[in-house]
């Protein structure tokens, strides 16, 4: 059994195991495994570095890779290479991994020597002079550079996490410690990051990464957490980097205060607190301004003879850290919104939260359309209408983008008249604020209300509805669904159904991972408005269906929003999140939806809605109105990234009946603003560059 396992490992990482084996064989042959290499004549003959190249020892980049300076270092050197290069080989394959590791090792070794040669020849820099005299051994630069290249083959969110960790380690180690191998590691990682995409057959993509809200929070927390850790480490172990000696804070009090503030902000940012984001932004800006003033003072008022007494290294490194923290907070600002739970706790003090609570109560009392639960999501605003006695009668949810108030689905109220009155109140309220109004994803009732006012109504989606009382998966048309259920049973895949918030933490973590992987692989950020995510799925009133195999691995997830009827009971469910592992069970989506239908049928629901895929219009393009064509173009652009039209075609397997959903607006003069507002509503965090890149990728995909 052991021999078989070793054979399996060898088949997966032959390059990595060969290199480690050669290290050990060379260590035994030269006695380096028990006698330190440093101080022996052999060290100068095999080690690489600027002195070796100046002496004509051109072979040292090869020989030096298979040694360690001291016997104890063979453990971290060999084990580190086994882990890092092994991951690289598993991710990229043997040929690509070998190229990545060897190229980045040579880039680190030769690049460091070349850079030091230039620096010592042109500058009077003590650090360069000292480092240029050092020689080194080991394969660590190739291991780190290879892993940096391999991130191109990693799935999100691990791709971004590993890149962030490698870059932060390489940069901070170089700035704070700055020995020869730190410079080699920095160069190897810098070369490996763009090399990886080329080895995987694509060009590197520059720009701010597409991260989920949770990943932005984690990134921000890590940057502030690192600041706290660095302050503690420098107090106990001062460093000496390329900028000079780096010491700790001047007093224990200032050190603990600075570390404590950074740690507290890190915790708040990890929890997504808007206050922590605001305080972090203020602290970052004030710190950068303070450091800038110190720098200007040193440059203008401090004599050159006294500059050595100024902690220049701390200033430069602190500027880099605070700038990084500021950048993360700015680019990830959308991730730090006030949570629903926080709003609920502060309802008595927050009028917006109070309106949300009133809206939820009205929805539970009067019921609403199949999309009505989306009106409870964060990011919405609420207009609550009252009767003559001051009692709440109904509400309409909306969002404001580009000066346009976009009403989300039908208003909620006890009858048609009350719902019409709510809409009239919304128009009056927004008109007083100088905003125009359009109504999105509304039913025929609201379309008729708009047409009666002389407004326009355009079909933007067809909602797919499945009637449950008569549902039976019988007949040829249901063959795919029956096959999915039967195959799942044979493979030991079961449906785990219930509120996601009440499921074990391990399952919730897997659901988040699937969602973040889905987000990270897109060229655009998460969409919003009528499309929820894991945060919305964690609402206790939302039911989730998970496909879980016999090993406890989550293969896919769907979330189902409650649909309240006029009597306050749940009469249906609406599909929101539907995501699966790319390499998982092929028929996961069919299995999840079929399992949900059977469960909700037993629970007494009358129907389920598969929702209406946004930007997936039907009809004749030639006869379409301008807004139809605009939304059609946007749908075509987003299709390769989000698959709305593919999802619409998939729903046909469940033989649903369809109900049109409309966009209702006053007149054609509003179309340009509506187009901009709708784009911003669905992609609130996408930049123009990202939208342009999405359009180019679509054009390339459609070109012959």
C-alpha cells in the first residue's frame, strides 16, 4: 500500500520529488546534511551571488540550488520546496511548473546580482555594498516564484489570497530585513505573477481584482492586522532593511497603543462594520498627512548631519503600509455597508431602519409579488404610505442611481387601490427631491397603472413559474430531471434543506467558497439589485437547498425567497442564488431545483418561481424599442460573464408557465438616464474600464 501511494504521489509531482531527492543525495554526498556548508571551501565553489559571478563561477546558479547553508536548514529548505513547488506542479502540470520554478529561480538569482552590481557601481549605499558581498544557496526563490506563477491556475478566491500573501511577504521581508535572499524572493515573485498567465495560455490582466464583499473585508482586516503584528515584532526584534535600521516604537505605551488601534480596526473591518471602515479611512489619511509633513520638515529644516537621527526607514515603510491600507479601504468601500442586523438593532434611532421594519411588517401582513422579498434587502430605500388615520397601508422599495429612483417590483398593499396610492406617494416624494422615477420588474397590474397615466411599459423578462399541486416528474419531457434525481441517489448525493443560517458552519463555509469562486472567475464584480448572494441567503426566512455528497462536500446551492400571500402565510418560493462547483456533479442544478420543488410541494406551497433572468429579453430585435435594444446589448455583453440567457434556456427543462415582467417609465426622454441607472443598479462597483473589457471579451467571443 505504501509503495502504491508513493507511486501515485510520484505521478502527480515528479519534478518536485526529483529536485528534493537531488537535494538530499547531494547533501549526503558532500556531508552538508551533518556538516555546515558555510565556512568550508566547497561553499565558495557552489554558492551563487555577485562575488561568484565576478570570479567567473557561472555554474553556481545550478549547483547552489541543491544545497542548504546549515544542516538544520535542510528541513525548511526541502520541506518548503516540497510544499510550494508541489502545489505549483499540481496546479499547472509538470512541464509548466518546471519552467516556472526554473525561470523564477534564475530571475531571482541573476536579477539580484545584476541589480546589486548596478547599485554598487552608481550609488554610495551601505546596504547595497553589504548585500553585494554575500553569497547564497537554496531553491527558495524558484519555489516562491513558481507558486506566484501557479496562482494563474488557482480558483478564486484562493488565487487572490495567495497572491496577496506572497506579495505582502516578499515586500515586507525585503523592506524590514533585506538580506540577499529577500531580494531574490521579491524579484522571483515579481517575475512569477505575470509569467503564470502566459504559461496558462492567456495574457495577464491588470487592474483591481474582482472580489466579493467578504474578500474585501478580509483583505482590509489583514492589512491592518499586519500593521499590528509588525509593531509588536519590531519592538522585540528590530530589523535592518535596505533603508537602514528599523527599530520599534519609542515607548511601550505608544507601541501598544498603535498595535491596539490597528488590531481593533482589523476586527471591525473583518466584521464589515462601516464605523471601522470610516475610522480606518480617517486614521490612514491622517497618518499619511502626518508622515508627509514629517518628510517635508526633514527635507527642508533638518541639517544633513542630523538626518541619520531621524527614523527614515520607519517613515518610508509606514507610508507604504498606510498607503496600502488606504487603497484597500477606498477600492473596497462597497463591502462595508451597515448590515441588516445592525440596522435592526438601531431601528429606534435610524429612520431608514424604521422604514425597513415597517415594510417587513406590511409584507408579512398583506403579501406581495413573487419578487417582493427582494425589497427587504440592504441597499433599498422604502416609501411607506399611510391612510387618513396615520396607519401604514403599504410601501414601495426603490434605489437611487444617476439621479433616477428605480422602483423594485410591485408595491405592497392590501388591494389595488392602496398599491396605486403608494405609487402616487412615491412619485410625489421623489419629484420633490428632483428625481425621476421608473418601475422595474413589475407585473401587469403596475404596467396597467402606468399606461393609464400615459407612461410606457416594456417587457424586460419572462418570469418562469412552476405550479406545484399538479407537479409530477412523469413523461418524456421530464427525462433530464428524473435522470438527475436518480443519478444523485446512486452517487450518494442528498439534498440538505433549511435556513442556511442554521446549518453547520462547515457547510456555510463551503457555500461561501463556491460563491466566492464564482465571483472571482468573472471579469466583473458581484451583481446586485434583483440578484442576491450568500449574505442574502443567510436570512433566517430564506430556505436553501444544498447538494451534499457522501463525503460532506457541498456540490451546489440554491436559495429560495419566501412569497407571502394575502393571509400572511407563505404561498410560494422564488429562486435567487444558484451556484455549483465547476467540476462537481454535472446535473447539480436540475437536482437542486427538482428537490426544492418536491420539498415545497409537501410543505403546501402553491408554486415556485424560477424568477426572470435580468437582461435576457425575448421578442423580435428588429421591432424592439431603444431601451429594449440597450438592455439587449447589455445582456449580450454580460452573457459570457454571468450566463443570464443560458440560465433562461435551462429553466425550460421544468416546463414552466411564463408571466411578463415590465419596466414602466414616463417617456422616451428618460431612456439614456434609465440605461445608465440600470447599469449602475446591477453593477454598482464596476468601473468603466471593466465594462469596456467585458464588451471587448464579448466581441472577441463572437468574432469568427
